[in-house]
């Protein structure tokens, strides 16, 4: 199951409209923002059908998943969009992560917590935007696109250090680029180490390069750290978060 899916869930009082682009979508937000109501509407539609007064429009079936027997139910669901909320504690388990990896379904997970067991994109973390009876999704970290504009990036000082998330081919590429320009380049050795690396950065210009496609669970803390490291520029090779082209390293 691949591609983008447009979903409308509504009754005579509420309407949710959202686009799902990847296999894992995270919806975050405080209480009373409408997250739980979305799950309730889906459950009502499943339980009472047309008598629920809930309408669901999507190319793929949409349903919820929960309960102690989730691991027995999930293998029998194929090419559907599955909604889960944070009351299902199993979403934090490695067993669930393995099941998601093996599944051909899309998962929309409503939670206020980070889920380090799941490789979700920073581009697919949303909050619910409400306007009267209408609800849609607002990308949580959308403001990161505007922290440093391209013009600001081009005018910034040459970085004194470059930190690359991985230690494989990506790191080898950026190390070669940095060696030509006499810039120190190091590997963080994986996304769990990025928080420590950023915490240890001083105030000098630095460029941190990561893969936005799988760093969603780390983004909350990284975002907070960025506000305390004004010299650091964050760049995603997946296009999720960037401040300008890498060719601007001069």
C-alpha cells in the first residue's frame, strides 16, 4: 500500500479532513483538541454502520485497532488505514513496531508521547487544527521550514563543524565534501545520539545533517535544543527540514 490518501470523517456536528502520505502518521496535541473524538466517530461507524450517522470517505477502509488481542487481529487486516490512540499501551512495544514493519497497512497514531520504537518521518507529525465544526491536520513542525530562510543561510558564516547522523555512506559523502573545505566532520553514530551531540555544541556555526524520514520520534527534544544553539543549522537529507542547499558549505 503506497501513495497519498484523502480521508473525511464526519457526522452532522463534526467533520475531520486529513491527508495520509506515509505508512505512519502521528497526531499530537493537548486535551480537548478533538483527537479522541475522531477515534470515537470511527468506532461508532464500525459498530452501528449507517445508523451511526457517521460518514467516512476514503479510497481505503478506515478502522480502529485496540484491545489485548490486537496482535491476533492485525495480521488479518490488509491495505487499510488503521487509527490507534495512546490508551493502547502496546503502541510503545517492540512487538507492535515489528508488526507495523511487516504490515501493508497505514497507521495513524494519536499520542502526546514520542515513540522511539517506530521510524516515522518528521514531516508526518501533526496537530489537529479546529475551525468551528471543521477539523484538519496542521504539521507540528511546519515552523521549522522558516527558522532560517535560504537567504539567511547563504549569508551565514561558514560552519566550523559538520555533524552527520549516520556513520555509513551518508557520512562518507559529507566527510569528503568537508575535507575539501577544511571543515571538521564527525558522525553522531545514529539518531539516538543526536541530542547528546547537539547538547555538546558550543555557540560556533555548526551544521547538523540528518534523515528526516525516520527522526520523528527524536524531533521534539531536538527542536527544543535548537532554540539554545543559535549557531546550529539543522538540515534534512530527506527534504523534511532544511535551511538551504548543502552546496552552500563553502
